[in-house]
């Protein structure tokens, strides 16, 4: 029987994606010398917020997500980022395969709120594996399940996530509004001949006395 293990060796913005995506470099190792025909692999990617420290500024941004810091012992729960399927091709001993994880700029999504709330450091990720392994046995092709206990902790640098967003939305982000609110803003913008939404919001902030 094969003895598989996994590690994550690098992460970067996916260079050819049509939408924001992180690309992890996943190393798959087989320890017994068995020739692997392929592995139909599933990977759950989770964020584990309790595994890092937060500055005062970060904590103030994350109140909407986790509540007051006095409750963080109870509220810093894991968040599911993605579940990804990847086919690992034939190999012996070890192989590296890319794992592409889509991310979003939508600030109403909990994981994006979390990413936006961080100044620097790492995002504590946990990668959990399952799937089906096909290998060369004594009687021909054999099939085994990938053990559920296999997992990898990976500290994703915050700057890698920021670089991923910057490739698609440089210096900008997305904000979801109700249709009625958008229509009112559109009318306000058209009446004043403003050419961008930034101009519209800047004027509203100035009128409210909160222009930075």
C-alpha cells in the first residue's frame, strides 16, 4: 500500500486566471517506492483565525466579523475558504502540482472581510486532503482512499493575497449595494455630471464632514 504525505511549498497569485485566484504549489510524496498512476485529490482549504495575533487596528476592523475582542475566545472559529479537486498525474517518490483556489473581492463575504482586516503577517490556513489513489500493485492496478487524517498547515503571507487582488482590481475593491441604493446614487451622480463613483462618494463624504 502507498504511504502518501503532503506539503505546501509556495503560494502566489495565479498568473493566467480570468478572476482573482491563489495558486498553491502542492508537493505529494510517496514513501514506500510504489508507483502511483494518479491521485484524484480533494482539498479543503480553511482559515484558522485563532492561530495568529492581531494588532489593535486589525481587531477594530474585525469586530463586524468576530464581535468584541472579549468574546474572541469563542468566536474565532475556522472559516471555509474553498474545496478544490485536482488530478495528480503519475509519479514515483514525489511530484509537485499547482492547486488553484479562487478568491473574491466581495466585502460581504466573510473570508474577504477577514483578509481586508489584516495589515500584514500571515493568514493561517489548514489544508485537509481526501480522495482516491490509483497505484501499481502486485496484481495490477490497485485503488486506495486517501486517508482523512492527512492535513497541512500553511501560513499564507497577507501580501500574496493583496498582490492577487491588485492584479485584477488595482487600488480598488467591490462593495455590494441594494438596487434601490444604487439607483439613487446613479441619479445623484448623473445630476452632477460626475465621471466616477469615487467622485460621488468623495462628495457625499465631504458633505457629511468626513472627507479624509
